[in-house]
C-alpha cells in the first residue's frame, strides 16, 4: 500500500508539471490523465535501463569532447563519473539515462563555467565598498577639479581633462579584478591598431612569390625565397601536402631560386628532395590499393605504420622550426641531412615495392622473398640502419604468414581457399592407410618447384610431416588440442638488439628452427611411440622378413616343398588359392596370425599348363603372390611400393629353392657301387655338383652379404628415425638396396636372366635324367614286378636311387614323357653336353657382367656385386 500511495502522489506531481493541470483547475482532465498514467505505469512491460549502454554513452561523450579539443570538459566529466561511481545505487543508471535523454547537443552547447553555478558559496558575500559610495560620502563626485590632468607643457590648457580619468571616476568597483581589467589588454583591443594592419601586409608580401611563379615569365625571371620558406615547402611536400616548390609529380619549379645561393646548388637540393618525394608518393599510392589477401594486407599495414612514423618525424621538425623557445639556424642542406636517415629506409622499401609491382609472379608471398633478399643485400652493403628497417618489416609480415603454418602444425587443419599456404587437401577422402600418402599434397608451380617462399623450402618437408602426424594422431584419438602446451619460442626478433655481424639468414633460420622444432618433436615422438608400442611395428617387420626374405629356412622349406610337390605330381589345381593359403598358414603357424595371411596366383599365369610350369622356373612360380595384411598405421610406413619389392625378392628366392629342390630331392649316390659308374653318370654328377654349388653360393650371398647387414642397419636406423617420413624413407631405402644387391635392379636385367637360365638348367638336368631313367625302365618292363628284377634294380650300375621310388616311379615315368618332350628325342649324353656348355657360358657371362657393372657403377651395391663375382669365379676355378 505504501508503494501505491507513493506512486499515486508522484504521478499527480508529474501530471501537474508536464500537463500544467491540477485537480482544482480541471478536475475531469486531471483524473483522466491520472488514470491513464497509472495504468501505463502499473502494467508496463519494459525492462530496466541498460546500465552498460548508459555508461558507454557517457564514455562516448567523453571521447567526443576530446576529439573536438575540449579536454577540460572531458576531464570534468570523467572526474564526476568517477566520484559518482563511489556513491551510486541501483537507481543511478536510470537517473543518468534520464539526463541523457534530456540532453540537447551537449558537445556543442555545454559550458564548463556553468558548473560554477552548481556550487554553493562557502561564505555569504558581504556588501562591497564601491567608488560611488566613497565619492558620494566624501564629495568627490561634485569636485571635478580633483580629477583634472595637469599639463606642464607651455601650450597646455587648464580646461583639458583626461577622459580616461573621468571614466575612472565613474568606476563603481574597488576590487583587484576591476583594477586589472583597466590595464589588461583584450583581443578586441588589437583589431583596430595600425600595427596589426602592418603585420598582415608583411605576411601577404612574404607570400607574393607564389603568385609570381604561376606566370609564364617564371622561367626567365626567378623569384627569390628564404631558407625558412624553402624548408616549409619541403616539409609540406614530404608530408604529402600541396606546396609551391613542386608540382603534383614532384618536379621542382624552375621559377624559384634560394637567396644567397647559386641556382645549381639549389637545384641539386630540390632534386634530392624530389627523389625522396617520389618514393614516399609511390608508397602512399600503394597502400591505398585494396587487398583481399591477409598477407598483403599485413604488408600494407607495415608500410602505413612506417609512413605514420615518418609523418610524426616531419611534424617534430615543423614544431622545432616553429618553436620560439630556442634559436635555430634555418638551412635546407642541414634539413635534408637530418632527414636522410629517415628517408633512405623508405626509399629502399619503395624500391622493393616497385620490383613487386613489376614482377610477373602472382604469388602473394613473393614480397617476402624480395624483403628477405633485400635484407641480405643491405647487410652485405654495410647499411645497418636500412638493413634493420627492412628486416624488421620482413619479420612483422612473416608473423602473418606463420599463422596457417601454426594451425597446420598444431591442429592438422588447413584454411579453406588459402592461396598463400603450400599444402593442400585432397577433395576426396581416402582410406586411413592412404591418409599419409594421398590425403595431403604439396602445391607445385608450373615449373615443378614448391609453391612456398625460397627461404622456407628446406623446412617445408618437416612442416608437412608434422601436420600429417597431427592428423594421424587425431585418427588414433591421441591428440588433445585443449591440453596445456609448453610455451613456444618467440617468432619475433628485435633487430636493434642483433649484432650486424651475424648474417640475416642465420638469424632467421635459428629463430624459425627453434619454433618449428618445438612443434615437430612432440607430434613425431608421440606418433612414433604409438607406432612401436601400441601397433608393434617391430613385430610386423620381423614377420615380413620371415615370409618374404625367408629368414626362417625351415618354415620357408615347408611352404615351398609343398608347392613343388604339387607341381612335380602334375596337380592341375596346384595354384588353388585356398590350398596355397592353408599351406602358408601351416608353415608360418604361431608366427603370423592366420587370418592376416593369404596366398593367391595371378590370373594370367595360373591357367598355364602344369607340364610347362614343371619345365622352368619362369612360369608359375612368379605368379605366386603371398599377402600379409598389416594394420592401417603400419601400412603408412610399409608402402605398396615396398611390399612389391618384398614380393620380387620372394619370387627370386622361391625360384632359387625350386632349383635346389629338384637337384636334391630324387638323387643320392650309392656308396658301394661308385666305382662302376659310367661316363654319362660322371658327367651328370659333375653337372649336378656344379649347379648345387651355384645355388648354394647364391643362397649364401643373399643371406649373409645382402639380407643380414641390411636388416641390422635398417633396424638401427628405424630406432633413430625422428618421424614417419624418415621411417618411410628408411624402409624404402632398405627394400631398394636389397633388391639391387640381390641382382634384381634394372641395371642387372641381363645378369638376372642368366641366373634364371642356370636355375632352368637345373630343372632341365633333372628332366633329362628322368627321361633316361624312363628309357631304362621300359627295357626291363617285363621283369620289373619280379623280386629278381627288383634286386637287379637295386644292384643297377646306375649308381643312384630315388626317394619313394617304389611308389611313384611308374607314375613319374608315365607322366614325364609328355612333360619333358624338349629332350625326349635327344640322346642323353648330348643333352648333358649341351647343359654343360650352356652352364659354362652362363657362368662366364654372370661373372664378367658383375665385374663390369661393379666397375661402372658408383652405388653401394657395386662392392657386393664384385664379391659375388669373386665367389663364383673361385668356384669355377676349383671345379675345373
């Protein structure tokens, strides 16, 4: 009820003030206004005054006072706002809002003296004693002779009075201010003085030279000017203002000469000032161009900042010449000498901008390259001041270029449509195993070079790798961008604190390397630990060596022997992928997870006749493709190219094992009848021994001289690798090196073919021997089933028996006729002779080729080839 009563009384008072209506004068209108006002006040839905908006408006008024150079009013407003803040309550914003709404152009109409009216006088003023009262009391007013001014000249008159004295007599105030006002001169007192007219004429006379030089006779009759006038015009010109010495293009006027100076000297001074003005005008024109790329906007902002600093310097010179506190000798030559340290850096900057404008390069970062080169040139030239100026601009602008690099190296993200950054993202999402290789690309120019500043190209690969590491860590859930990060090294250098003897390239590289290493090391180390500890990359590498490099001979023999047996028994389904996969899983049981191992054959080779496959190592065996499925993170390091290299080595090794298998499976010498062997048997066993020696020598070379040292070095380098790219490069170098050292490189194609020919000779020797064995069997076919024939077979002078001979001899003879038709019609001794001749020829070619290639090549594998040739030649000499 108290609130309602208070509201009602306040409403009545408000209506009386605003509507000028009371209940006594017009009760009906007063009641209507009262009811409508109370209804609006009680049912209003407006919020309270926004206090922040109110204080913001007051701050805006303070700023406007300062803009219009009313500092005292602004200070008074600020003092009262600070005092109000100490005693404000909840209704203060509403009161201030009301005052703001009632304000009528306070910036223009407010008067600081009006504040004095708000102050209550400390002491009640007493009645002032006035001259009128004194004169009236003492009778001075009637005594005019008292104020007479005596004239002691001879022609003076006693009737002359000083009118000023009369005015003094009429003064009514005896205070000190009234006395001061009598003798204090006001600005109005100077308006009608003759001296003021003389000063104005003098100023107009001093500026007549401007009108003279505009005439046509300016070139024939020169107008003299003073040093101060020339200095004033030069300062105006350098500030970008209109002046009388130079035209809009900076060309000096020929109709002026400097007093007490020759025209040649004055013209040289004007030319120097004109050259500086052209550079400054060019910079001012460039910064007015609109740029939409932030990197170029940063360059313009840096130029504007330097121009503003230069304008401040010009203003200081103007204040120095206009000051009356000290004496200054006006000298144009001294002015130009004093301005030279401030102008030369801007001239160098203008030269760089000019090269940028004329350059055909459209890359936004091209000016960074120009600034970098200019800083190095200036440092070599010994111009320390300009060098520090240009290098500081370069560092300021490079900070802006560093933003996308920081975003990439910290978050693994790229800004959309960024024309300045040298990394791009593929528009199509790729599988996780291909993210590292295919998701991101380095931008290239049309010439094939990296689309990045030249001074950053050595570090581009590390920047690229760090960002990709962050992307992979995000896929693994190992990257937390919100966690606390260590303070990164500063990317800004105070060039004034750097010794000029230190090369600028070294200053920049040291700064940038420290900054980049702080980003690169953390991401690379985290990803490396994840790769080795969580995904166990070492185990995957060991399994690949067991499968493809056949480091475990027993497991590899288990797989290879099963495949060879199916080929030897003419199994047309020898290439069945399910059968091959099962054989591989049995061979590598407890070493590799079964579901990750599979074996297939290429379709173009799997349809070949098994009889043709049995005659050569070139058909069938190369089609066997063994696959070990790796985790997607391991596939980043173990690329498809490296796995292809593994497959090629596996093919060579299985061909080698095929040759060794056919030479060792079916034959063993019977010790008690060795003396009864024939010439053909001696030749056969000699060839067999030489082929076994070749296969064993090549096997030893590959295992001990190629795979062993390479694997040890590879494991050591993988542990020392700093990032994924270095691991990938290390693994690629490892596979390429063992491929080349194992005679599988492009340079050794003829030698590799000769080695395969030797392997085929081993298969041919076995087939020829089996054909001859079939002929002997046919001659004794009638008695083959009798025990006597059986004993004769055991006592046969052939000097050998076959494993499982009783079970598969008849089958092999039957099938071998059609499978080995290449030598079926040739005498046995002749076949052996051809094999011996071909073997000798191939061995000589292999040894000579390895020697020649090792001498002609500078690769690391050349020494290994020479060792292999030495091993083969020593065997040849021993067997001759």
